[in-house]
C-alpha cells in the first residue's frame, strides 16, 4: 500500500481530503435522481413546495449524509485494491492522509445523522436509506465486488435507492407506476454505465483481481449483455405511460438511441472508443431523463 510520502508533493486541504473520502462527486450526481423522485411525488399527489419544504430539506440532508457514509465505508474497506488501480491510488485512505479510525467514525456519524434526518421526513425514507447503505457496504463492497461477475447487478440496488428515498420522504407509498419506473430505470442504467467503465479500465481491474464482466467474460460478452439491458430499459419506459406520454417518450427515445449507438458503434469502433462513447451517452441519458422529470414535475406543481 502506498504511503503518504509516495503521493505528489502538493498538499491537499482538509476539505479536499474529506470530499474525496466521502466521494462528493458521487453524492452530487446521485442528488439528481433523488430530487427527481421527490419532485415527482409532489406533482403526483398535488402537494405544494411550501407545504413540504421541511421534508425536502430533511431528504436533502439525509441523502447527503447517507451517501457520504457509504463512500467512507467503501473507501475504508477497499484500501488494498484502491492502491493498485491508477484512478484510485491517490485517495486519502490509500495515501494515509486520513487515518482508518477517522474514516470509520466519519462513516458511523454520517450514518446516524443521515438516518435521523430521513426518519424525521418519514420512517419509510429512513428504512430505504438504511437499505441503500447496507447493500452498498456489505453485499456489494465487502462481498460481491471481489467474488462474482454479477457485482454490478448487486451494487445497482444501492445505486437505485436515491429516487425511492426522495419519493418516500414526500409520500410514503412506493406502489405508483411512476416511482417504480424511476427505480427500474436507475437499476438497469447502471449496468451499461459501469460495463463501459470496466472495459476502459479492464487492465486495472484485472491487476486488482476484481471480477468485472469484461475481465472474466470478455468484451464481446459484455457488449451482448449491455444490449440486453438496454432493451430492458426500452421496455421499462412504458412504466411512465400512466403519468405522462411526454416522459415516456423521453425515456423511450433516449433508451432507443443508446441501444442504436451500442449496436452500430460496436461494429464501427474499437472497444476502447466504443466504451468511451457508451460511458458519455450513459451520463447524457441519466441527465436528460431525470432532469426532464424534475422540470416536468416543477412546472406541473407551479402552474
């Protein structure tokens, strides 16, 4: 494992160290689907922003703390494999800029604050927050990531919790097709997204002995499995029909475009270039879909 002396000489601030330890970038990106679930619940049940402002603030605080706790626990446990991979070898938990005991207490404190905040919104939001944290820390980080090629599928459950938490913080009922649609999209989206990352970084994953799909089964199998998930994403778009034809069309068109890019791109590009385009389009897909949900919901609430 690398020591603090091995890192570049420039010193990082405490704020930067903390941000990397809790994975602030992942927190920011996951707040978009959380707000999509939250605003969609407001619109679906005709609730005002002012009326539910306390729950909105609590959902934001709780989500930030829970996601930060998950990132801290993940960084703490993965120090050995992070030290091998180029993109993670300078994390503070690897370089020694933050002590393991400090990361542990950071994760515990953030977990308590996050669950308490979500509980004050609704008990269901707290339960979902706990399940998301548990699935990320235990079945994914501590077991499947190192043991099975299906680690991405197992980790996707935790990654899809933010829209459920946002919805449940406003209205504690998860039976509406709209929130089911958001959850299913958030689950399926992660496989093509992380498969693309795994292809681009497959040598690093191989060196760290992490059984990602491209490492174990090869690029062609990964492409085939990607297309199966993208087809499932197209079918899942129909879940938005009960709420809005417009939302369904946005989800449908963006998913069909992603599948076409995958099929055509794989034939015309090398695997590295194909994976890069697939990764970039995955970010575009998520941003467009969840931003559309947020904008659509807010317009419906305010008009």
